[in-house]
């Protein structure tokens, strides 16, 4: 089992007032929660975490924002 790179568990705080809270996971469609990293190498960085234990999807907020902007620009013709 190889690990590494994943930021899950206790070293994060839950963001309750973020509009991204509950945004659907791309892999399993479960609403994700927004958390803020408390780890020294990424302190304060927000990320989306999938609560589904079979999926455990993870995405940085900045990547999710970038994707949503790209989708919006594609939609406008
Ligand atoms: Zn998921």
C-alpha cells in the first residue's frame, strides 16, 4: 500500500460558510466538505474532501475554482 500526499484526518478545520460546501464529488456524486489545511507545508490552503470512505476524493480549492471557471468559459458561446 502506497500512501503519501493525502491530507485527511485531524490536521484540518471544517469551513462551514463556504459556498463550495456540498459541491458534488466527481467520482461518487456525494456532497463534499470544505476544509482548511493545518499542515505546515500547506497551511491555510482550502480543499474539498469527499466524506465517502470508499472514495475519499480530494481536490484543492484552487483547482476546483480553476475547473469551474474553465467550464463557464466553455459554456458561453
Ligand atoms: Zn467521492
